[in-house]
């Protein structure tokens, strides 16, 4: 994922034409709340200047929520700008890789002999589990729906026996406890380093997705992978962090993203 000045790169983002030039703005959270009607959204702090941009190529691709022109850009990395070699119009709703959607239907535990009992989400909420969910041992809690009339609470914990002792007397047979691959502390330590490097590493998002087995990890979007970010990430346990860069290098055998 590393590249340097003079390398060919590719990425997908918003092309902004502002008073001070043309910019490539990577995907980033958009603060709609509190924005006055008709006011144009400012570009993000991670926007990169574009040189040799062809305004006619994607002028017709306009987002429905305030985005202007979105493109897949192929160009030369200049350090503080991108020299555009080619660009392809890209609808804004396709701008971001998707974390695989989860249906959370079949709990990752064997069902009781009589099957998962009936119950509702409201039933679980009425049990008052907030204190247990807030404990460091409880890494994730997800509600699964094996049937239309059944809701199962799945807890991923570092100490399964302790979680069973805490949750089982309250939740009963609608509980599934699995071992969490990572502890709350480990996930928070990775998150804290990313937060400290937010500006230096040009981070636009940090999240903790949960997969179909209630396992969580740290996911982050960055403009590009810098060498010190790569060195730090390489020292982490495999699977605890996923880095998704907007700009990636194009090697001799590579082509632009579809």
C-alpha cells in the first residue's frame, strides 16, 4: 500500500472545484446536522489538489445530498498534489468499500434442546443489562433473530465463564456467550493510537464493526498508508486492525479500481 512521489496511484473520491483550485476529497463523514439550507459543505482537511483535471469528464455526475462530482482518479503522486492521468465518473453512493453486511440471524452457539425460546427485543431491554454490557469483560453484545418471534442476546467476552455467571441468571436460555478474540483493552489501545495520529495519518473514520460471530475489530479509513502507520500496524496481532486507504499504488500489473 506504500507509494512515494512519482508513483502512479488510484483512488475514488469527490472532485471539488473551489475558488482556490480543483481538489480530490476522499470519503469522509459529512456534518449535515446544523448546516444552513443552501450552504455549501466545506472540503475536508485531507483534500489533495488536482492538476490537469478535465472538468468535462464527470460534470454530469452530481450527488443527491450535496456532493458535486465523483471520480475514480488515476494519476501521479506529487507529494502535495495529484497529476491526473485519467478519471472515470463514479456515482457518490458507490464511493466507499462496504464492510460485509451481517444479518445476525443464527447465533454462534448451539440452540437449547427445545430450540431458542420466543421473546422480543423489548423483553431484553427490560432486563436492565446496561451495567453488565459496560463491563470490560463484555466486548460486544449483539441481538440475533433465529426466528421472527425469537431474539437471542449474543455476548462476546474475554472471560466466558464470568460472562455466563453474570448474564445467564438474568437472560436465561436466550443467551449465547462466545469468546472474544480481542479484549476491550486491546481494541481501545489500537483506537487510542489512531486517534492520536488522526491528523498526521489523515484519518477520516475509525469504527469497530462486528461480524456474524459477534467478533469485533478496529476499522479505519485513511487517505494513504504512510510508512510509520505501516510499521506500527505490522507489529499488531493479525486481524485486530483493518486499514482502508483511499489512495493506493498502481503497480505495473495493476489497473484502476472498477
